[in-house]
C-alpha cells in the first residue's frame, strides 16, 4: 500500500473535496491575489488534506501536474492527497487500459513523495450489490494492486457484515459515507480498515439530493450537534490515521465545518482562517485568528502550528 505506516496513532487529517471550487473564490481565496498566486499552495496553509476531484472527469492530467501539486504544498509537511478514480470505472463503465495507465502515471510522483493517501472509488447510489458487481470491484483492484483503495458504496445492500470479509480479503477500505437519510442510502458508519478510517461528509440535504439539476445537492451546513457526533464517530473508529473530507461546499460551508471539527478535536488551540471567511461566517471569530496572506506575522510555520 502507498499509505505511510509509520505515522503516529490517531492522526486526523481534515480536508475538502477539491480546491478549485466556485464558492471558495470569494469566501476563502484573496479578493486581489498577488501575481503568481497558487490556490493549492494557499489552501495547504489551512488544511492538511484534499481529495482531488478533477481526476473523476478525465484521465488527461499528467505527472507534471501532480509534481506541481507536490511543489505547491511543499511548506506543509503533513499534507496528503487522495485521488478520485475516473468515472469510466464507476459510472459509465467505458474505461480502458489506457485510462488505467494514465492514472498510474499521474500517481507516480505523489507516491514517490509519500503524499498519496489512496484512491477514492465513488459509485452512484444506484450501484446495488450483485455478484457481477463484486467481480467488477475485484477487477479494479487488479488494475491498482499497489494502492490503497477507498470504496464509496452508497447503496445499503453493501452494508452487510458478511461483505466485510470480502473487502478485507481484497484490500479495500470501506468509506464511512454521510448522505441524506433516504431509503436506499448507506448509513454513516465508524469503521476502520487496516488502521485507516475515511469519512466523506456529503451533507444531508434530502430534498435536493434527488434533484441534482437544482444545484443545491451539497447545500448543507452541519450543526454543532452533528459535528460533535462526527467527532464521536471519529474517536469510535480509533484509527491510526483518519481522513475527513467535507463535500458540502455550496456557499463554502465545508470550509467552516472543517475548522469547527478541528476546534472540537483541539479546543485549546487557536486556528487561523482567511479574513474574508471570518467576515462571511462571524461564528469563526471565537475559534480562529484572521490570517493575512500579506503579513509575515502569519507565516506558513505559524499557520501549521496547529499540529
């Protein structure tokens, strides 16, 4: 597996489902960025994890691009990438060996720099369990034999304890997926596999979920009570390393909820956040200092002092 097995116990990394998200432009990134500004570099000052989403849509990204990502996050030694698998393997089922080779080339620099947590394999909620579909999972494993594979299986038929042996035997990590409480959806679990736990927080907007054209599927702000419950589940998993990725990015709620979870986990620590994020969400004032990207007072080392 590409995952680093030498990390300290109970390491918890908080991140987002991408860094090129529309809602982040006004609420997170500087309104007037300096010449040469890199969004990922800026993002890595505040968070230690990102789930690369662009790889879901095509396999054209190159090793040169992933090498640039590594350079962007160079000041944050704790930073980790997880990479979402191309939808040709999970949705359209038209992926080729050429696609698999392109993915391997993209991942090679991340592996070499020990920056890859694993591959996220997200299936739609219509992907219910059948013998044929289990064989498809085994086929994916054969294409990526040396990587940690995180399975996002959303249909409740995969939430069967006898299947846990299948996941373990084939080296899969089942993601703890948080979805709206709809009849066919997987419930939120607190599972760890081989010392690793992965939580994907998609929001609970049940009304908009089955109407993706509305654009509000991920419009959801987790309440304090819900975030405390998430922390309880993280502690219950008791993993050596836990990845927590917020996908409720409409209106930048994911950024706020991520900081709130870090505060719940480390209540005595003061975190930083961009001034425009604090202005948009005043409730962050009690847990975050304003970080001015143009002020040496908030250097990368200070921004990373939360560890």
